[in-house]
C-alpha cells in the first residue's frame, strides 16, 4: 500500500516541479498547484473508499456498477464546474452538483479516513516486526481486518442519510427559536418586548411555495412586537424574488413595524455583469424588493422605537464583512445617539460584531446578524454537542454570544444557498425576548 501511495506522491512532486517551468507563475501558483492537490486527494479517497466497499462488492457486476456511478458523479460535478457561468450565477444544475458532491464524497471521506488509518497501523506493525525479526526471517504485512471495513461503512451511512434527509426534508424544516436576552439598563417599558428575526431568505433557491407559506404562518403566530430581516433577500438577481412577493406580503403588520438591512448577496457582487449600469439597476431593484414585501429598508441609519413614553434605538447598517463588502457605516448610522441610549443593531455579517461592534465606544447592546447559515451542515443537540464547519470560519456562527454585557445573535438563516439542503442546522425563525435585569438574578 505504501509503495502505491509513495508512487502517487512522487508523481505529484514531479508534476509540481514541471509546473515551475511554466512561464505563467500565477497560473502555477493559483490554479495548477491546488489542482494537483485536489487530484491527489481524490485519488486517495477513491482508492481507500473502494477498499472499504470491497467487502460488499463481491461480484464483478457490483464492482463495475460502483465505478460507473463514481465516474458519472465525477463527470457531472466537473462538467458543472467547467460550465459554470458567472454571468448567470447559481442554477439548478449547480445546486444539484454541489449536493451530489456532498452526498457522495463526505461518506467516502469517512470510509477513506478509517481505511487509511488501518493501513498506517498495519505498516507501523510491519516496521516494528521488521526491526525485531531474526536475521533472514521474513515479516509479512498484517492483513486488513474485515470488521474495520464494516465499521467504516456503518459510520459513513450516518452522513449519507443525514445529507439525503437534508436535501429532501431538512431545507424546509423550519424551527422557531425563542431567545431571552437580559439587560440591566433596558428601559422598563421594553421588559418582555418580543422581536421576530429572519435572515438569508435566498429566494432564488426556493422550489416549494407550500413550505414557504407554512414558514410565513409560523412568523405570524409568534405574537411579536417588531419584525427584523437581516439581509440576503436573493442570491443575485432581483427577479428571483418575483414568484415569492405575494407569499412574503402575507407577513402581518407588527405594532412597531418591520425593518430590514442588506446582506452581501444583495449587492450582486458575485456575478460578471454586462455593464455597470446593469449591476446598478439590479441593486436598485433589490432595494425596492424589501419595500414591496412591506419592510422599511435601513441604509446606515437609525429609527426610534417608542413605547409608553420610553424608547430604544434601532440601528441598521449596510453589509460589513471581514471578507465581504464593507458598506456598513456605524458612525453614520448612529449619528446623534448617546452611549447610554439602548440600541439594537442590525448587521448582516457577524464578523462585523467581532471586529467593530463588540468594543465600540458607542455601546451597541444587542446585534442581530445572519450570513453564516451554520454552513447548513452540522450537529446541534442542546446541552450535548454543537458543531459545524462554520465555527472554523466565524467565531460567532449560530445562536447567542456575549462580550462584556454586549450580545450578538446569529440567525441560522431562513433559506439555503449553494447546497440544496440543510443537515443538522435547520432553517430558523428567531424570537428575541428583551428582559430587564441580570441573566442569573
């Protein structure tokens, strides 16, 4: 096994040296090198996943079917990547391709990791035996254990079933999460004030009006005082929302209003536009979408929410992301506000809270964000485990976080994007309950 692995590695190293002779160094660094790494990983994963499956692929027909399915999946995914048009953006084909990639290769990676680990142990035992042997005594390589392959297949079945469920059911498995947040300086009139929040609608990905109508009913059932929408109404094009306007207009009026901010996808940054004018027109149309469904879009500004003679400030900024568009302007949005004014900030990307808001001298009590989707993949069992690959990208990726009495709540997203499903991280409707006092008083 290690001879085979070494051969592949030597081929990879040789090719990398050949690429150094390319006159286009940028091509070698940013395209060819990563491509070789990806190809090497695919070869290793395919080899070891086949080793894992070999225990059940007993017939020649089964082995042929295995490789035919593998080839079809790879060709479809690669074809989708090569044919992706940045002038068109996400399509149904690209959604299927990514979902298929996750469905097939996450389980295969589980199997490959276990089988590779077994071979590492086998080679280690062989080396130990080699150094302990009597001169001239042959040392056979320990055989693979059948039960290890069976364990690998059983473990791989878990993410396979989870992703399959996420594609067909999870993406519309809406959850209402009620989150109390305590503040000692909350105006008395707002003790118990309820805010319903949604984020990341991504209407261009929807394909089931009945499920979306059900989610709207859930929103209306929450008996909240105020509704906030923290951005990303579409994937890219304003027209994506057209089939859903009437559905979202069914969101009832709230006593203290409905407000929104822009998300990173609302700017049309991820597309090759035929002209700047076309991009600008699309952006203007997207901003109008929020008004068409009854929301007051806030562009680096604030509003006062008044109740029983007291008030809190609702501040809305444009998108500000560590790695995305930074149009948010806290200074402009909070102009005229005092440090002691109680503030609720809407900012789409939670990295804004991490890098600007949580220690801002303006004292923003509560920030509501979205953006991460929890990567639409993970495990959340309250009090037991809470994990998603999103946590390796964002310090605040889902739920409530606190720093020196200031909070950010990250909504897991209403819709879905890129991966046409949700596995373990369900679409969310949040109800924030403002509470007067200390959390553990």
